[in-house]
């Protein structure tokens, strides 16, 4: 369904060189629970640093059993978003993906000291307490560090209003920390960004949801195929 993509057991580490995700099964260990991760992209662009950061976070995660879904708000019907048509099939599927998640990763570009208006239109459609009982990781990108506080003062209050109580440390990346790759069309994260992301993911050890563990391997770049 448009705007929502389900990728159970896809090894995202195969995407590190700009290749499309393989359908290889991720080696798993026996578990009684399935971790459901929903990645929410609020970027209006098909290729963006915020979506690259979102995919980078996914590649840093390693779980025993992982069902992953991606909600790209820009691919949802514009009329349904603008007129708050929560009965539209694509909107219902996107909301259901959020409600089914144990871990929700929210990524947005920062415009004029606030998260994207596109993301706002979707968050407004979520039911009250849609994020209660879930772990949430907020991610953002912006032109400079001057936009850093937008995570704490604009996005986090909305997440709390939606019921989120276990919010991991937000990760903000400047344009300089995600440099365009010369040939792949993707972005290359710098070492400091990777360290901050890994520190944020360490908070999953205290998460009420089934545990996701930060991967030890370093992903050197995010390829063009992951910019969607």
C-alpha cells in the first residue's frame, strides 16, 4: 500500500554500499517475542538527509526477531492528509503501522526551527495515546547546529502528547555531518554522528519493548537506494 512498506527479516546491512535491500533472512536467536519497528519519515523529498539518518539508525539495530515497516508521509494521499480523512485506506494502514510498533523511529528535517509541516499533518491524525507503551527515537537534520533545540522544544512535546513516555535521546545531524557520497548518491555520516546515534540506541536496554541491540559494525555510507 502506498506510503507504507513492510520488510520482515530484511538484512539492511546489505544496503551499506548503495545496493537495494536483499531478501536475505537475518540470522536470529530463539525468542518468544517479535520486535516490531516502524520507521516514520517526515521528509517531503525523495532523497534527503533525514531519511538517510533514519536508515542509518535501522542499520545500527540488530534484533532477535524484527519486523520492520517504513511509513513515508510524502507518499500518502495529499487530500487525505489535508482533510484529515482517517478512513482513507492508506492513512489507516500508516496509522496501524504506528500502533503495531514496539519501537517507532521518527525522522524529520528542521525548517525554521520546527519539524516538517508534512510530519505534523500525519501526527495530527494519530489517535490519542498512539505512542503509549512504545519506545520512540526522534531524529532530525538541519543546516546548522542552530536548529538543535528544535528536537526538544517542538518535536518531543508532540510525542509526549501522543503518550510517549520512553523517548530515547534525540539525534540531530547537520548537513556537514552527512556529506554526499561522490558516486552512490547517498550520504556519508561522520564519526561523531555515529557515536551519538549509538549512545542513543543504548537506551533500548531500558526499553519496555522487546530488546533491539545496537550493532557493533560501522556502516560507512547510506546509499541512494535508501533515500526513499
